[in-house]
């Protein structure tokens, strides 16, 4: 299975504690998949919404595909995610009971099909972020000392 990463949500690990990961398919139009293959997608502000039966990717920006002209898509439309009932139920329980959020972490192509990796996440507090920055700074200093 060949996997080609198209887009990542780089701030996801910094802003959230990632708890559970799920792989989902995305229902796309023809011009959308062509834009994704051209790496014209952004998931930085995207999130996933569910009602317990279906899951939707909201606020992901897929640029219009110029050669499609009339049959183009709306860049910020809601896109349905393809998940099993058990996975949707598990996500719904996490959001409903534990107060978690669902964020997309990366979009990739696997055997020509667009897939999205979503995570149940808990938001970090400001002191957690500061601790993480301090840890990275210490590690960077240690690496510099080892190089000398």
C-alpha cells in the first residue's frame, strides 16, 4: 500500500492532546479529488462534526480546479466522512460525555483514494503549551552541545 501525504495539521499536536486516531474516507466530487492530488487543500481550520449517525468534515478548504470551470465545487462545503457505525458511535461518545473535540490531523492518498486521519482530542491549557515549548528548547540546547 503506497501512501502519499497531501496535507497535515501541524498545530494539532501543539494545541491538543491527541487521544484516539481514526482513518476515514471522504465523499468528494471529481474536481475536488483533482485539486487534492495537486495539493491544493488546507485543513488548518477544519474540524469534524457528528450527530451520532454521520460524520462531516467542515471548514476544510479545497481550492477550485481551474480546468473544471462550470462543474467546479464550493471550496468550503461540508464533506461526508466514511466511517463504520462503531467508529462513529465511539467518536460520538467521546464528544458527548467527555467533552472532547474531533480534529483532522492529515490527508493522504492511499492507492489513489483520498483518506483523512482524524483524532479525538482534548484542548491543552496555556501552561501545557509553555511546558512543551520549554521541553523543546532544552532538547535543542542539548543537541547543540552534543554537536560541539
